[in-house]
């Protein structure tokens, strides 16, 4: 069985999968628009949760929310399912939908996806992909971070669907059941901006949003005294990895959000939003500078001109820029 499905490559797995699924159902939605409507932009540093021995840092909202929020904004009827630890039931449910001609989104542990180069495979339970067919025991995969569709054997896919540990996947899958072909994006754009702005500005948790950026900045300043050299390398490397490798490959999703604001400004005929897109790109470049300097410190290639104190100060500056940015952005769509 093979569904007539158009694979398009994108920068990020979930917003790419969201774009491709909605496009399949007749709504030509760019990845940037999906990411913006889905309020994907975010920041968090829950230092008490560790992956590969280091605290995690995230530059986007929780996995699955971009698709779910986009569907809600656009009035789509969608279905999510999880299966506990029952791989047999999960496989049957996936096969049933494929037999009905329905492409299915999965949230997987990237470590078990053996079509990826080994250097990109580590335990990360938040990788989105779309299954659009099955040939014998091989599933046809549209993984939007790849240039072309691929295939994976059933056993590997089942293991990926049931990744364990933090954010265990439990066979999670989702699909669009029904969607109107006529959609006005304007209300969805405005609500997506308001939601993202509120999350970043007003999160009461000290490790989330703007507060989370300031928290990480202060923690980085203390790394030389609190961590061993090996831990320092691991912690800083993981910050960079979550921003530039697991993320969109460019400053923690900020470039993608800038593209959304530009497209939203054109759709709404708002010069103010188009100007904000340019400002967000400037912030994205500051994040890229932060990653570059963090990588140098991680490799102990710093010199007397830049220290952990300087890196923390740079992150404080970025946090202040984002606070001013999202405060103004929210007022534009108020």
C-alpha cells in the first residue's frame, strides 16, 4: 500500500510534518506559517531534567503541540493515540489507517531510525515523521528534515515509536480526520502570536520563557566553579546541540519565526509585522553568536577576551531583547 503523498523537505521535523500533512489535505501551509500559528517558539531550561548526562535546554514548545495547536486554530478534526507499551496494537492501528489511505504522523525516538547517519542518532523522544505507505515489512517515511522519502523496517520503527526515558513516546501517532478546504488564516495568525508571546513573557516557572533565559545565564556563570572540566564541556555542548543540531540548524527556531512574521505581515498587509520579522532575524543572529561562543568555551578554546561571565552576560542581553520584542509584538496584534 502506498498513499499518493507529496514529500517536501523542511528545516524542522514537527512544523515540517504539520505543513506536509495540511498540504496533503488541501491547505497549502508553509512550514513557517505552521510553526507560527502553532505557537512553536519558546525557551526552557529545566535544569533538573537531564539527557545524556546534562540538563536539557529547549528553544521550542512541547512536542506535538505545534500540530495540535495548528489544527485547533484552523478548525481541523484530528486524532491522537497512544498505546502504553503495546507495540502490536500500535502497529495494527498504523496499518489500518494506511490501508484506508490516511498518512499518519508519529512521534519517535530518533536513535532507532536507522535511515539516518549514525552521527545524528541519539536518544531524543520528540522526532516527528509521517508514514505514507508500507511495502512488505518496510514502512515508507516522509521525514521532513531529509531531501527525499526513505523507508524503515517494521522492527526499527516499532522501537522508535516506543522510546523510553524522558518524554517516552508510547507509540504516539496522529492524523487529520477532516478539514475544510476554505480557511481564513488571519485569526489563526493573530492568536498564534498572542499565545506564543504570553508563554514567553508570562510563564510563572523560573526555568521557562524569559525567566528561563536569565536563569541559564546565571548558571553558566557558575559553571567553572561548580563543574569539572568534563562536565563543563558536556553541559555547554548540550546547550549548543539542543539549539543548533536538534533544533532547526540555526539559532533555536528564531529564524523560522522571522519567516513566519514576514509571511504573516504580507498576508495581513501589516508593515509592522514585516518590520518585526527583521528584528527577530537580528535576535536570531545573537543566538547564533551565543552558540558559537558557547562551543568555543566547551572546547576550552576561550581566551582572556571571553569567559563564562561574558557568555552569561550575552544571554542576559538576548533575554532582554526578546522581552522587548515579544512585548511589542503582542501589542501589534492586540
